[in-house]
């Protein structure tokens, strides 16, 4: 008897309301060109290939923690740059250093976080977890 995940797929599908694009630099640094005037390696244009686009979600892993004051001092930990990308299991497996771009949102009433639109994130872990309906990746803000 097969396990029916249609109900879970519908519920999780409601949070997958960001339009995402996954890009890969297939040549890596091997195809970069030396700019002799600056001495820096410059990627050729275009350097990235679109691997996937579809609905997913990019969400912060956590919030900055504020500790209780000791005497009159207040300590605030620096905010994390780690986010998580939630992709449908049909999306291809992404590799570390692939880039996820938030291209827009289909969420009624506007995006969950308008400041994420247009932002790019680097995949830092191959996969945090794969479940029956979604794949979760750890990503970091790059632009």
C-alpha cells in the first residue's frame, strides 16, 4: 500500500510562493579570463546557466538573539546570513556554490519579505533534508 502524500503536498504548496531561479556556473573558475590590466580573473559573459525555475520559498533560519541585560549592558548577537531554501522535490538537486535568485512572489497580498525580491543566495550545503514533498537547502546571502 502506497503512502498518499497529496494532502501534505497541498499544505506545503501554500508556502512555496516565491518565484525562484537556480543558476550554475558550469565552468567554475576554470573558464575565467585574466584581465591583464587589473591582474584579476574575470568571468566570461554570460557565465551562469539557468538550471531550474519554479515556486519555492526562501526563509531565514533564525533571528538575532538579544540576551537579558547584565547590569546596564545589553548584548546583541550578530544577525545570521544563513537562510533556508525550500524547493519542491521535483526540482533538480543543487550543488554547493549554485545560486538561487528570488525573482518574485505569487503570494496574495504581496511577498512574505519584499526585501528578498531580486536577492541572490549561494547554496552552502548540498541538502539539509529531503522529505516526501520538499527539499531544504541552506543558503547564504550574496547580493
